[in-house]
C-alpha cells in the first residue's frame, strides 16, 4: 500500500473518544458528538484524571455530571443541590 491509498497507519489514527488539550470553540463544540451518549454536544468538561482533555458532552449529560459533582461536593445538602440544579437547567433554557 502506497501513500495514496487513503488508509492511515494504525499509529496515526485518532482515538475513538473525542478530546483535546485546548477547549473547543463555540462553533467547534457544536460539530462534535457527546462522548457518553453520542448526541450532539453543546458543552465540554475536563478532568485531571483524564489527562485534562476537554471532552464534548450533550446538554443532558452535562446536567447529570453537574448533579453528580454537587452530590459529591455537598452530600449533606440534597435539597440545596436540587435547587442549584433546577436554577442551572433554567439558565440553560434561556440560552
């Protein structure tokens, strides 16, 4: 197989999950699919344990991830967490 065959070397292929070191632009993120469910992405997350790669996620997965983070950070305030999530969802609907 020569260079013109259109096939890439296995070492040059992109990983299955999208992610990048710099945050996506507003236009760029909307071109991506959510790494969790495959729906169109509208937000992005970065985690230190994941190599600080920015990962595209959809609206529903973003809400779920925020809910999980609030439960982790404030386990003794489930009512307050739900109030915060509801405010966040309302703010997303205004966009």
